[in-house]
């Protein structure tokens, strides 16, 4: 899967979140622990969204198997660094969501599954 394909999945999810009233704060935010694909907020919540984009034939259950405990630890550490750099956001409740995007044979993209609070810290 190319970076361009992954980027298109993230753009799709960002647009869907915006359509549902979320404000996108950051995309592809990086630190030494890795990357947070999307960071969004509303009045009460701060979302850290991991986006996995897969084609029809994939080995990891449409990306869900890629969210290993080790990956979860990295996401939590990255989120902690983000919050330390943006202390005004620390009053919001935080949530880690996972969006599984499918790239169809027709080269179109669609959200297959959105998992709110995919893992608990």
C-alpha cells in the first residue's frame, strides 16, 4: 500500500469527521514515538484516530490486526507528547478511535468500520 493510498484514506475519514461536527486539529502529527493520523475535537472530546486503509485482499483483517498492543502503547505515548505541547486541550476527555477504510477494486475509497474508543488506556 502506498503512502498516497493511506493519505486518501485519512482524507476521507477527516472529511467524515468534519461532516459530523468534529474540528480537525492535526493530520499526520509526528513525534519520536510515531505518527498520530488524525487529531480532532469537539466541545467535550479530543480524538486520536488511527486510520488503516486496505485493499480487498489483505492479510490483517482490514487493518484491525495492525493495532497491536505495542502500537497502542506508541499511540498513547505520542498522544501524551501532543497533550504536553497543547496543555489547553488537556481538559477534554480523550479517546482513541480506529477507522478502517477499504479501497475497492474500482479504486474508490469508503469507510468500512469506525470503532469508537477502540482501546482503553
